[in-house]
C-alpha cells in the first residue's frame, strides 16, 4: 500500500499546485480592470500593486509548501519516522512522557523549518507593501510567547489523552472526544482574558460616538455584548479587521485600530452587523455542533484504525511502532481521505457569509455601507479581487469580494 498512498499524495499535491497556478493565471488575465462598484476606491495602479502582492505571497507559500511536503516524504515514506520512533523508545520513558516528547520534538522541528518563511514574509513581503510594523524584538517576543503557550498546552493535552487511553482501553475514543470538546469550549471562554492580552492591548473604543453607535445597533439586534474594545493591531501590521471573541456572557467585539482609522462609523457598524448576523442566524453554534459531530465520528474511526494491525503496513512500517507514530500515520491518511470534502466545508461557510450579509443589510437598512466597507478593506489589504472560481470553491470561506459587493448593491 505504500506506493498507492504515495501516488495519491502526489496527485493531491499536484492538484493543489495546479489550483494555485490557475488562480494566478486568472489574476494575470483579469487583474487589470477595475470591478464594477470599486470605482474611486481602486485604480489601475492599486490593482497592479495588489496583483504583485498576491503573486509574491503565493510564491512564498509555494516554497513553504514544497519544503513541508519534501520533509513529509522523507519522514513518512523515507523511513525516518521509524528511526525517530526507535530513538524515543530507546530513552525508556513512561508511555505518557514518550508521547509528550514525540509530539513536542516534531512540533519544534516544524516550527524551526517555518521560521525563515515567516521572517521573509513579515520583514520583506509585508514590509515591501507597507503592511509590516513589527520590529525584530517584537517578533522574537511574540515567537517566544507562542512557543511557551504551546509548550504548556501540548504536554497537557497529550497527558490527558494518553491517560484516558490507559484508563479505558476500549472506550477511550469517547472519553477523548468529550474531553477535547470541553477543552475547546473552555479555551473559548478564557482566551479573551488569558491568551489574547499576552499579545495585544485591549481598551475601550476611544473614537467619540462610535461605541454609542455600536451599542445602539446591538440593542436593535437584541444582542448583549460585554465589551466593545479596540486592539492595537497597528503595532504589528497595517492590515485591518474586526471580530467577535469569547462565548456566552464573555463574548465581546474587538475592532482593529487600523479599521477605525480607515472607515466611517456607518461602515464599521455595518461590518459588525455582519458579525452579529452570524450569532443571530445560529452560525456559531451550528459550526460548533457540526465540528463536534465530525470529531465524534473521527474519534471512533480513529480508534478502530489505531487498533487495526494493518495500519503501519500502509506505509510499510514495522507493526510494533508506538501509538504516537501510529497517530501520525493515521493523521496523514485522514488528510488524504478528507481532502475531497474541503470544497463542501468552504461552500457551507460561504453560505453562512451570504446569510450574514443579508442580515446586516436588513438590520442597518443600508446595504451600501457594508458594500463600501468591503471595498475599502479589500483595497487597504490589497486583496485578490479576481480569484479563479475553482480555486475559490476549494479554499474561500467567504464569497469573493466582487461577488459580495455586487449582491449588496442589488439589495440597495
């Protein structure tokens, strides 16, 4: 089975690179005309810069992907995983400690290989197009904080999962699923108060009248939010955004300070009305429920495959490899199996985004404000306005901006 799996991996990888290629070709062919509804906000020079940014970012992503895939081939198909597993086993640690070390070293190695691409993307590409405001010292600080958080959370998760496996050998998949579901919800509660403030400063919206406009719109929607905050995103990047964070009574609205500078109050309110639409239409709990249903099924299937003696043989590996090594093999096989379902997930997400756009238009009564906000964001962020339809079908969680603006114009 090793060669058929490698062939399947090669075909899928080649297909993703082909999608990337036709997307850039589509941009090259159509990226020199200003779309309808974008006049005044974007000119031909802006389109040229936007296309160049997309090409540069895509090239960097391609090289990053090529390295990742080369390392994966060496690790899984070249037999390095067997040597690595033997090394971990030779340390004669407990099952839990061996699993922690197994996954930690892989995580650190992956992070190490990704550092040059992150640095180049931040300090060359993002800087070249006027986005980067991160200093080297801030980048290092963020990196160390991220690694410290991972060094705490990963061992904790591995410890609990492998303890559950030893405690309930026949039903561990159910207990692991339940634990991971509760842990995910717990992180949604504490992240706004524990993790996010480690990287950014959050404060009450300082622009006069904006918070009142937002709260007025929230009351109209019948939604209570604990806080409306602005985040100092500009100390790292000039990209703009806004989002909801938290869940239940701890949910709050966060605006990038860059967004506040770029948009009018009406446009900011329209963007947040779109986010409110996700809550009012039940998209949040629907996504959580769908994710847990998939995770439940995946946990049971994973249990069956991990106890199947033939799993290591799929890659011609020894049958006595450790459970962590089997999990890596399982994760690789699962990624190949689930690839065809990616477009369905993206399609569901795009449907939710269209629903939220319609809700925002009805709530504010001014769909042109959301359209104007989308035009500004795409212009300021140098977004690709001309993605290939097939590429968008596979990877876009939001409808292409031109399509969204066209639809909103029809609602006006």
